[in-house]
């Protein structure tokens, strides 16, 4: 009898725990979800101390603050051997980790335990495709379907001998397409839906369009196929950002009262969450889709659009109270949120979600598979473009050497081949003096102190970040046909 009572107690306790984790986990019907991107070490782009850089994924699953974690990024769709490439910056990339033989696909199987630990806490862990430097481009429906099958087999419920995260099964796909073409994306998404239709678990589809409506790359696909959530980026576009919140959408009568020039500026800069709410209810194939308010988690996470935690909390609460499609907040990214005094906790509390209590931190040692091989080294030489600017001389004292795996923002300075160089815009892996024309030669170094600076090379886990959401020049240029540029 005592045994039976004990068994019954354990069963009921197990059900209780399951319900607790379910309540604290990701639930598309709720409006207090917090989605936080992980993988690009955005904090490391502007903070040189590696001790404060992005940590292992499991670090961000020690409490109940975050509900959804898109892994950023699968940034190359078709690479060596026909397989994609992934880059998780200082944690796993195909320069510092081995790759699967005959491919450029990094073997990140040591992250399997992290992924499963996060999922055990009720969180969903998805794979984000694209990013500011990723260029999605399908040439046919057949190619889009084939790529969906590849993603299914490598990361989701399929099977393959080249699974980057081992036996961990991700919870879905996120589209953060900011370049290339949106052609055939609906075919890709429909194929993912088809492959997951008979699965034993739910797979989620999310997208992260920029706030100007409609999005240049994702507008067609989110109109054509039902998504579970839309993480609208009110970030680094110069229009509709969080710091434009008080510039609300206005009626046509007000717009017509303005002159043509000012009315266009006013309309394009207006805060437009209402537009996305209307899209969710009137156009989206999934009328239950949730709209997330996407925000930078620190001032260094974006070129513009950052607001402090109190301001974002007030905006989020206002959106939650006003729009039934509101699903929560999305932050870029985890490293920035933790570096900014746990910005994520402040936002979660504002949404009304319980932060919970931390669970004991465990250390998992990284392991690599012996079935992989080191990535071949290749050297590409490019001619320097002709310029009318005559280099002068520049002081290189205290300026670090250029490193291919670090993201540089416009105005950043580096030393390279004895010269001082300054970036004109966002850049990663663009060699100073190379064909991309990113860097301005400021002249030969007048000080040799720079040679004493530490070389933050790939072996020291330098960040290979997406762009810290600072690709405003690229994003605005990509939308130059429909966004006014001052």
C-alpha cells in the first residue's frame, strides 16, 4: 500500500512539474513570451574583453525568462558539397571547429546537450536562416523543396550522417532574410510544413521582417503561408523604430494636410505596430499568428532604435493592451541582454511573465567528432579598387589589427599591412584594400605601437557576429526603392 501511495505521489508530482514547465515555456496563445536570438555574440563586436562575450547556449536557459531561442545563423544555403554553412560566432564556426568531410558545415555536436537542456526547461530552440550577411536565393520550386528536405534532415526531425547538432532535434525554423531574393520561399516553407505534418512534436515557423511594411524579402512568404509568430524588427531601419513610438500612424486626412515631402517622411517614419496587427487579422493565412515587438537589447546592439528597459516596457505593455495579436517581445541578442544588466529580465517582468529561479549551473565540456576533417585553407587575392583619395599618414597607437572574424561598424579603425584603415560601413571578412571597397586607407602608420596590440584571431574565439543589428546602411539601401532616405 505504501509503495502504491509513493508511486501515485511521484506520478502526480511528475504531472505537476510538466504543467509548470509548460506554463513557463513557449505558448503561442500567450502574450508574454520573450524570444531572444543567440549565436552571433553581438556584444563581442564592440567589447574587446572575451570574458564578457557570448556564453554557451545552456547559460541562457538557467531560468524561465526566455521562452524562444532562434539560433543565429544558417547564413549560407548552398556551399561545399551542396550543404549549408552555419556560424555561431565564438561558440562554433567552420574556422575554429572541424567540418564534416567534403563540406564547409561546422560540426557543433557538442551543443546537443545545451539544446536539449533548454528544451527540457520548456523553451523552443529554432534555427534562424539568413541574417544581414546571408543571401537567400532559390532558382526554382524544386531547389526550394530540396533545401527544405536538407534542413529537415540536418536540423529537425529527419536523419543524416551530417547533423551539426547531433541527436538534438530543433523546434522549427526562423526566417531572417535580409538579402538575396524572396522568390520560392513559400515553396520552402510549405515543404517544411509538409515534412513536419505527421511528426510527434510541433514544429514552429517564425519570420523576422523589418518594420517597414511590406518587407522587401519576407512580405510575399508571410502572405502566402501561415506562420506561428512574426518577430518584427523595429531596429536599425531609420523608420518605424522604437524611438519613433510617439510618431504614430496617422489618418489620410492628416497626411494630406502636410506637404508632399513632409508627408512622405512622416508616413515612413511612423510607428506602425497597428499595420502589423491589421496584417495578422486580415491577411495572414494564420489568423492566430502572434506579432512580436523586436528590439535591440543594448545601445551597442543596433545602430539605432535602442530604448532603455523602462521605455520598452511601457511600449510593450501598451501594445499588449491594445492589440490582440501581440505575442511578446523579441530581443537581439542574448549576449547584449546579459551585458546590459539582464535587460531581458526587466522586459519579461513588464510582460507579466515569471522570471522563475535559476537552476544550478553545470559545465559541459565541448567535444568534437572524429568523423570530421579540418577545413581546407584557401587564399583569395583581390585587386584594390582605384580611388581618387590620396592616403596620408595616421597614428596607429592603440588600434588593433584587422581580424577576419570580427564585425566592424562604420567608423571603426584597424591596422593592416602597416597602414591605418577606417571602415565606411558595416563589414565582416572584407580585407582592407580589397575589392569590396569597405575600407579607407588613412595612410601609413606613424606609430608602431599598434604592432604590440593582441591579434584577436580565430583561435582566440573572436566574434563572427551577424552585424549587431547595425546594418542600417545595407538595409536602407536594399529598400531604396520604397523608403525615403534623408
